[in-house]
C-alpha cells in the first residue's frame, strides 16, 4: 500500500474507464428506454437492500474505521451495476450491460477498493456530501432536458455519439459514481473530475491496481475533456442552474396563485355562510314570536320556507365556488349537509297542521343537523387556510 510522508494511506478513488466513442445501432438507440427496464427493475429491488447495507456499514465504519466486510463486498458491486446502467442510458456504449454486481468484460469499467475511513468524515458524511450533491443535481437538471433529447436525436441520425458529448457524459457518469461511492463510504476521496482530468497528468496510480481491461475493449481510466467539451459542461451547468431557478420561480408563482384562489374561495364561502346564519337566526326569532300571532302555523311555515331558500342559495354558491383539490371532499360534505337542511325545512314549510309541523321537527332532528352543518363548515374552513 502506498503511504504518505506521515504514514497515512492514500484514499483509493473510484475509477471509471470508458471505451472510445463507437458506432451504435440505431434500433437499440431508439429502444434504449425499453431495453433498460430489466436493469431498472433489478436496481429498484436492490435499492432498499443497498440502503440497509449502507446504513449498517455506516455504524460499522464508525466503530471500525472502515466498512465491514459484507458492505465492502456488496456496495462496490451495486455501484458498478448502477454506473454501467447510467453509461448505457447516456449512450456511452451500445453494448448491453450485464445483469450482475460483479466485474465484467464491458466497455465501461468501475474499479474501487474500500479502505480506511476517517470516523469524523463518516459521522458527518450526509452533511459533507451536500455540495457535491448540489453540483450533481444541477448537472442532472441541465442534461435531463434539451441536451439529452438533442443528443438522442443526433445519435439516432448519425449512429454515433459525438466525441465532445461522449466526454461530457463520461465525466458526468464518473462524477455520479464517485458521489455514490463517497456517500456509500466505498471511498474516502471526495467527488471530483466533473471537468475531466488534466491532459498532462499521468494515468491513475492508486495504492491498489484495478484489474486490467481485456483485449476486447480499450477503456481509458482517464477522462480528458477538450476545450469544447469543457464549454459544454459549463453550458450544462448554466442550463441546470436556470432550470432550478425557473422551477423555483414557477413553484413560487403557483403557490402564490393557489393561496390567492384559496383566499378568494374562503371569502366567498364565508360570505355565503354569514348570509345563511342571518337567515337561521331570523328563523329562530320568528318561531318564538309566532305563538302570539293570529295564524301561528302560517307564521312557522313561512319562516321555514325562508330558511329553506337560504340553504338553497348557500348550496348553489358553494357548488359554484372553485376550491383547491384538498378542499373538494370537505366542500362536498357541506353541500350534502346544506341540501339535506334545505329538504327538511321545505318539509316543515309544507306542514298542514301544528301537529304535523312538530312531528316534522322531531323527525328532522334540526338541532343535530345544524350542529353537524356548523362542524363541517369549520372543517371546510380549515382546508381554506382556516377561514371562517
């Protein structure tokens, strides 16, 4: 093992080798999203396992200063599989990746060697990895839109990925591999190399030697970007930043309009409820005074008819009020309550005698109905920013 002058072992980086850009079959390029489905399903199933292994490895690394053996075997394999899939998705190769965690004779090779870890860096890994994650997310936003679609069309027409785009995607895939490797504690080396390796630098010479490539392919362990490729990386970063900003602005604007709509809906519902409350209070006052009139039944049925119309008006206004999706069910419940109250008061207004009027009140259980109506109105109000 190579050591420094202070006898500290050098970190073993995650190395990724890429074959040169070669001709690709247009049929596999056109069907690439379908061809990767088996890999996506396999990684979807292995993802929770990888998370559990990484979590256990984190505790083990805190105690041992390195990944436990089971994690040091599984996590590099998962990283290898994931990186090969990314490379195939980003059109870096036309060779179908193997469904395997092990190393294979493939145009994209991933080599790693889990080694000693700094316990403090392990303890704060999720914090330390944030800047690198932001960079990776920004590039992903930049590539995921126009760049990837245009690249796909270029390869579909020409049958080959242009050299500059090959370098850009290779640098990005390698950066993602190093990010995942650092997060999973496969390496203690912080993610780097998004702008490629220096052209004058020597090939990687870590404290370990990766398995040499087979004669079938000629992968390069270095990713050297031309000035044009570097400009494309910068362009992708700018597009990514613009995409993130645009999404945040759109999200803020959408939230502002949603809050305005909720406020308008709340005000409309509140106004309708206040008008209805006035009618109900007036009904209670009129029923108390009907006994002193010459025609108490006519007075009572007339008051009930007025409240029935008030509930009908409330239901119409509430049904025509646009509310957010989160308040739709609460509005429907209140509409149902209002319709029921409208029908019950309409039956009261049709009573032909004082006895029938009293029986109708008992059957309707108006006090319970009005209590439930008020409760459901409060529930709707809480959905509309606690209005009412």
